[in-house]
């Protein structure tokens, strides 16, 4: 009897369990049951693969190791100011066409002055600084400095600027605002441009194994020189004139007045997205009123950039190699006036006999610049190095003063507001 009673009890319990399993499907029941201790361990987590070019968390030592030649501009500015940068100099810089004054104190970012500027450039520059601070694996030094985001920096003071001329040694160069984002013309975030350009190249047939080309996209590209823009300065007019009726030319003028017209915004199909530039083997780059922000975008394609002697210097320009005798050549430079020199150069570049040379230039541009010295990882390395270089010649201890935490500035867009 006792055995039969135990058997009956077991049947009841099994039936109860099966009934619960019927009422609650296996996936639902699983959510009600506690996870095992093992499931909480790091061994169960598989972080996403991040390429070296996208790693924003490199240490100072890793940065020097991976990008040893990146820091020329920061070293040059530090040497120029070896006599020191005083608080009075920074105060004067704030009064001289400043877009913003910021300070890092105890590894926190403060906005001390904000005047704004063209489009979202100043906001992008400060946001980029904030990202640099947040992603640094090591604390950054206390600094207090002024940012200018105009096309060409001005004044005799130690501003942080987007570009400089050779006779402006007192400027500190930072990665320009577009290395963060440039939303107004529809370009978007720098990382977005990079991703779309790579996807476009892969659709053309590019396949990479690390830095080794498994299959090339070169033969699928249009073998012409491509440029779109407004010929607002002489060098651009030279490009347009030099390219007229040439078999190697896809150079066209854009009417930006039509961009906001729904029916004409693509300028008859001539307006191209950054990634659509990758369809061409050759991409022309010219300066505008000052430097032109498009160069970094052109360099996202595995194409050959054709430019002229650049008057305005950005933080990475010393890494542009135009010497045809250098096996690391990554760009083509044409003498001016372009009408006299560009046609002959393009005939040479588009000659099938020079295809191997051109693909080598494109590979160097892709590997050494896009995936190297102008990658997101390199940009963070450079910015942190520049901040440390600046701190080494700063002769005063920064104070918060009337500065507001960046987090509050981010939400209000100002350094002064009334509580409400």
C-alpha cells in the first residue's frame, strides 16, 4: 500500500509539472527561472569586434606606438610656446573672435564662454573634446583654452583652430568639426561617412584581409576625375577650365540654391553623396575660401586624390606624400595654374600602363590614411597628445570660474540660463 501511495504521489507531481509546462511555454518559463551563477560570468559575454582604426580607448603609449608620426603639429606648437602660455594670453584670445572657451579640470569638462558660430561647428568641436575626455583610459591634464571654428583662424593668440597658414605658427591645430559630425549639408557623422564608403567599396568588389587586398574595386570604378562644387575661388575656376571637354573629366558645378528645392535638389543627378564619390578612380580636391573640409571625406574611398599645393594646413597634412619616387605615395599633387598642368597629369594617370602605380597610391591612401592616421582612433590619440602638449607650456592653474559643466551646456546650449 505504501509503495502504491508513493507511486500515485509521483504521478500527481509529474502531471502538475507537465501542466505548468503546457500553460507556460519553455521560453516563458525560462524567464521565470533564476540564471545559473555561470551565466553571469564574463566568459559568457562576447564583445563586438572593434578594429584598431575604431578603438577610441588607446593609452598614450599605444597611441605613440601605432601612430608615431601623427603629432608633428602639436610638437611644433609646443616648441613655439616653450616660453609659456599665460592666463592673460588666454583671456585675450577669448576676446579675439573666440567661438568658445573651455577648461578641463579634474578630468571634467567645463564651458566657460560660448558665442556660437557657423552652423554647429563650435558645438561639434566641443563635443569632440568631450568624447576625447570620456574615452581616454588615462586622466587628462588641467587645461584652459579658446576654440575658433571659422574657415581660417585669426588673431595673434594661442587659439585652437581647424587649420593654419605657414605664417601662423601660434595656432594649435585640432581635428576639424567634421571629424565629429557635419549634419547641415547632409554629410552626417564621420563614422557614418566611413561606414557608407566602405560598404560602397565592397559593393564594387573590394575585399580585404587586414591591410591586404583580396579582391580590388579599382576596375569597377569610373576612370575619370570627379569633382562637384562651387567655383568661388580662382583655384576652383582653374579646375573647371582645365577639365572642360576632357575625356577624363567628370567635373561639374553645383547650384547650392537648388538643394532646398525638392524637385531640383539633386542638381539633375550631379549632386553626389560622400560614398558615391567612391565610384570614381580619381577625386579632385581644391581649397575654398580657406581650407576645404572635404579632403578627409575623399580619403575614405579607395581612390586617388588629385590636389594642388595646399596653402592651409590641417593637423594631418604633413602625412600627405605626393613624391612619385616614394613607395608610400598616397596623393597626387598638380602644379598651378591647373590649366597648364592638369591635362597632362591626368593623361598620365589614366594611362593603362600606370594602373599598377595608381592602385598602389590608392592602397597607401586607404591603409595609411583612412585606416591609419585619420581614423577615429588616431583622431583621439592626436587630440589627447595636443592637450598634453598644451598643458606642458601652460603657466597657470585653470579655474572653473563661471564655467558650467559640459553636461548642462549640452542640454541648454548656453552657459547662462534662468532656473524655471
